[in-house]
């Protein structure tokens, strides 16, 4: 199928991106991540430099969240159930996949443009390039640069069977165990049927303590979707996969929730996600990247980590 036939233009991608950007209001990062005590990979865990002179007070603040964001989370928290997550994963694995290259996927994502974003008025390709270029300037590994380039491609889920905005964007969290109070707007889970389930509402729920986040079902959205797309179709290391899967898992990597489900591998994942997140938010105020000039470099990078070229989405 030609890439141009993949998008249902009746869906309002700009509205989705407006909601996504408003969600950033409640998730802006306060200051720089601390340098990890694990110095085995200084290229990854060194404190980011590209944003050291940025005035982060100019980025959106938590208490400026609008009613749209609160309404969004109310719907998301009521509908992200175990039953829904099992169903949508079965549908994902069973449906006929769309086939396109990573760059073609980026061009499709570029149809999602939020002209009201106070942090950027750029298209999606420019934001992805901003993230990747900030990593490149800081000397981050090539695999991390390509991860920055692709990290939001999961938003294509909006065109591929999502039921609305609530199962594409927003913070992620585990389903199948109690909803932690450190999730944003925790009171809105009261109408989620799982919150009253005798098993799902317990601290561990269907999981064993220390089982590892690989064995935990996170709420379905663009992070989880992209993770399932690329984990078996790329040569990206586990740290890159963690950055993709967990970058919206704010209750965990920012608030410290769900540590009882972690194993030793998740400590590595946590450091990776914390190293990644500044490049997602703070690169939005950087200069406008020249797509034509940068494309050859990033096409080479894409081919290095996606050797089969055409992916199934």
C-alpha cells in the first residue's frame, strides 16, 4: 500500500497534537537530571549540555494545565482497563500491517501539526530533528540520536485503529494492579471498573513483586505501540527501547512509583529514560532544522539500525 493511502484525513491530527502538547504542561521537567553514579557509559549518562543556558521557566508549568487536559485524563483513566489492553494488543498482532520506511512514517507524522503550541510552531519532522540534533551536539551515541528521531512515531496509531485521543497520548501507567496516587489526577480512576476489582485493585495485582517492567502491561498508547513496532524490527539496544516505551511513564521515572515491580534491568532502563527526557522537551526552543540538509545523515543512521528498510506498522 502506498504511504499516501494510509491516513484517514477525517481524523483531526492537529487536535490530537494540541492535546499532546497541552499534556506537556503537567509534565515539564524541573531542572536537569542528576548524573548517574554508574559511569560505565558516560556518553549516555552525562548531564545534558544543550539546555544548560535555557530559561526553563519559559516552558509550560504544571498549574497552567487547562480543562482540556483534565477532561482528557478523566476519559483515559476511565477507559484504560485490563480488558481493553488485552483486546487492543490482540488486534494489533492480528491486523494487516501497513508497510513503510521510517522516513515515510516521519512524513506521515508531519500531518500532525499543532499551530497553537506556545513552545513550537514547527511540524513533527522538525521537532524530531530538534531532539536528535540536540543529542548529536551533546555527543550522545548514534543509537540514541536515532531514538530521538523516531520517539514520537507511535502517534501514527491515531490513524491505525485508535478509539480517540485517550489511547494515543498522555502519561502511561500499569494496568492489572492498583492505580498509584502518583499518577496525574488519580481521583479520575474511580469510574474505571478495574479500580474496584478484587485482584486488579491490589498493590501487586496480577504481577509478582520484582517481576520486571518487561512483564508489566502498560496502558496502550503511542509509546507502547512504537515499542512493539521496533523491538523486533531494529537493532536498537535495550536502553533505546526503554526510552521509547517509558518516556511517558512519568509516575515511574519522575515520581518514583511502581518500584516494587522493578528488577535489576529496570534500573538501567530508568537511567536511560531520565537521560532521554530533556531532549524531548527542551529542544523545542532550538533553531529550525533544515530537513533537506540533515536528511542524508539521518537516512544513514536509520539504515544502520533498521537494516530491513521497510517496517510493518
